[in-house]
């Protein structure tokens, strides 16, 4: 699978929700680029921490090795959240925003040092850093009581607690094999959903054993904001 190392300012604008828009807009362009570089470093450390703590790779592999074939989403059709996961997972990803500006000065200096040294090793210091900071970084509204926040379209199944780790699952729902009829595709798709529900059940059962409050949401083409949509719209525009 093709991999990218960076996200642009335009890519970042596709996040939903965007509760730190005012803060991000207040930054100068170079400051925004620095912010995104730190954002990716934190994301990498968080993934390594959660892969170890929640064994997410096990459930990603269950989808890979399923009886049905689950087509991987093309990078160009991913949202920013799945895009940040592609070096670790193929179908499962973290759907939370990362509000790294909430880190204390000491915590931010630690993250900057890891970023400067390109150090993504999850040693004990890094584990403690993520363990002590992830909740305030992923929460949407830390100064209020627990409320449900929208993590996608305006539909009840996308409303989850603002302090939960949101684990997304997505494959290419609408992929068709060459010369495959609509009837054959529909039958296979229903089988896929049944098998995916079984895997999702196993994942949720595992998450309940953890001290990390988690929610699982399945996404498709109609419930994400594609990462490169803004770039494509500009490219196709005559003005």
C-alpha cells in the first residue's frame, strides 16, 4: 500500500469535528506546519501504545484473513484518520482528533524532542507520556461534563461520548470484482457484513477488558470526508 509521511494544512482542514479551528487559524503558516509535524509524531506514538495495549493488530488481521475478501480503501479515498494509520493497520483506525495544544510545557518539550530526533521508539518514557496524556488529547470537550459528540454524519450511530477512544473500521464497501453482477455483489456483501459483525463483537469484547473507554464505529464512503477532497476540488475547478 502506498504510504505518505506528511499531512498538509489543507488535509488537516478535513477533520470532523474541528473544535480547535480558532486555535489553529491563529497560528502562522510555519507554526501550523510545526504543529502538524508534532501531531503526526504524537499519532505514531499513540498507535504504538494502543497496538500494544489493545492488541488492535489481532483484529485487523482477522479482517485480512477473513473468509470473505475485504477490499482495502484506496489511500486517495481515505479520511485523515485512516490515512494516519496506514503504516500500522489496514482496516482499523483511531477516529479521534488529537488536541496536542493541551499538553503542558514539559510534555510539549518531550514531544518536540521525540519529533526532532525522529524517535518513535515506545520505550517506558514514551509509554508513560502517552498513558498520562492521551485522554486530554483525544477528548473533544475536556472542560465540560461527558456529552455525546458527532464523529461523522448527523446520524445517531455517529454520536459517542466526548471522552471515548473512537475506533473506526472501514473497507471499500462498494468494490466489485471484474464482471461481477450486482446480484452476486449484494450476496457477497451481506456475507461480509455478517462476518465483520462477528469480528467487531470480538473486538468490543476485548475492549471492555481494558481501562480505556472505547467505542467502535463502522464507516463507509458516505460517512467520511476524504483527505484529498479539497485538493481534487481545486484541481478540477476552472477558477
